C-alpha cells in the first residue's frame, strides 16, 4: 500500500509460479456501497469472512463453492471504485527463473520488488510500502537496499519507507495476496495444474473481469492495473553480468 499526492490505495506484489503445482452463500451483509472507507470495509469483511470460514486470514486457498459469491463481492469492492491500483509480477520459473539470474531467492525477490515499485510509482508521488514478511539472512538489509535502489532509479525521493509485516496483521496485504493468487491461478490452469471450472477458477475469472482483461497470460496493462511476466531480457543463463 502506499500514500502520496493522491488519495489512493496501491496494491503491489511480486509473485512466482512454477509449472510442474453445495450451497453458495449469496453475499456478505456488510455495507459495500462506498469506498470512502475502503480499509474499514476490509477489516469488517475480514472479521466476517474469517468467522464464517473458521480461518485467521482472507486466503485464496479457502475459496470453495460455498464462498465464491462472498469473495466476488469483496473483489468488486476492491477493484470497483477506482481507488485501487493493482500491480503484480509473475515469474514462470520453467521459462525464466529469476533466482538463476540473481543468485538467491531473496535477491530475486528484492529485484522484482524494485522493478514493480518503479512501475507503480506515479510522478511526484511519495510511497510508503508495506511488504509481506519474507525471511532473509541477517546480512541482507532488504528495506534499506530496496529504498536506495528505487530512489536511485527514479532520481528522487519516491519510496519513503519500507516495512515488512506478517500478513495476518494486515487485511490490505491479505487483499493483495487474494488478487495475486487469482492472477497466478490462470497460469497454473494453463499449465494443466488446475481447472478453470472449479471455484477458484471461477473467482480467478471474476478477478480478471474486474481488472478489465480476459487474460493475464503474457502480461497485460491498462491505465490502472498491470500484470507483468518476468523475462531475462538480454541476460543469458550461464553468462555472468
């Protein structure tokens, strides 16, 4: 999430996918008629949905036929008002493995996060980033290095702060994870690892419709949302530099 010159909620998440992995509740009783208090709605929805499903977080893995409509309503509130911008990065490690290029999982995560933030950052905007907690060695200064590299690339102070936190403590992060999982589901289904017709596939299709695209395969972007697919570019595996 970020805040800047405009009042907006920004959802950014790098992700990776590796091809090898009865009755329906109509809606939630929550007031979703306005996005004036979007984060407040997130919190109310989380309390309602987790109590209903018996889980502690809003998770894509918990989507079943019983709760498809419930999660569809949540997606509509997230993406409907125009206050949310969703950016994510998908890495198909069978085709282009960022870990092979950058040397470690945390370096790959950091590099993809850097590219994603630079793409999402608006001119003259100041961003405060809340990132899902990702375990790194003590010597890796993720927050400091990410902020330094992003600001160097945009030639100004753009990324003001970086804070990693457990997604259980942030409904906003859970919303981003839900959207990202829905996007990457299409890649898994295309690889034959999931079905487009199961409840998760139905919700994933609804997310794509709410974003404004029929498919995210190959990458896609409009004025408000973006799904980028990682590629090595000019770098060749086995060649340093």
